[in-house]
C-alpha cells in the first residue's frame, strides 16, 4: 500500500504547475497590425490550394458543357 501511495504522490506532482500558463513565448503587436493580419485570414493565399481551386473550376466548366436541361412534364 505504501508503494502505491508513493507512486500516486509522485504522479500527482507531475501536475503541480499545470494551472500556470507560460506567457513568455507571446509577442505584442499593435491593433493596426492585428487588424491587417485578421483581414488576411479572409482570403486564400496558399498557392497549391489556389491551383486546386482553379482545377476544380476548370472541371466544373467542362461538366457544364455536357448538361442538357429539358422540361420534364
């Protein structure tokens, strides 16, 4: 029983400082810079993703050429 208690106590010590957050890696930027960064998130800027979207657009255009709409009565 004593051995189990020691193991549990050692295990509990590993969680000792979990509630404290380390703010040292954070940086401060101005609100203007923040707004500019926030604005950029609204747009797709990744080149490979843009290429995929362009390819999808091409295939959709090709598919539209083969669509025949008829009135069904």
